[in-house]
């Protein structure tokens, strides 16, 4: 008789993982299509990233904040906007 794997994370855990994977894939497509280095609007790009970050679980946001990734990204965006006068 075959042995079935038991998901010890609880009901709906695999659905949550699938949703995170879909969100990550959508974010990746958004970045590739709208990145300022590829001719996208920097303000719209930052707003889009903020929307994706709002859709993420709060643990992930805390992880990035703790390591300063968001702060460094926003500082780089501010420098770029100051350099270009707000134009892409």
C-alpha cells in the first residue's frame, strides 16, 4: 500500500504557498515590464512595487525592513528622481 505524505502545516497551507508563488511570478513580470532601467516610469514603478508589498504577508515585509532592503531601495529611487528632476 502506498504511503501518502501528510502536510503538517495545516489545512490550506499548500493553497497559501501557491498564492505566494503566483504573487511572486506576477511581481517578477511587473518588474521586467516596468523597471525604470528599461524605460518605465519610476513613480509608477515604485507605486506598483508598493502594491505588491502590501499584498505580501507581513512577515516578508518585516524581513526586508529588518535588513534595510526597502530603505536602500527607496533611497536609490529618491537619488534617481533628484538626478533626473522627476522625469524618467
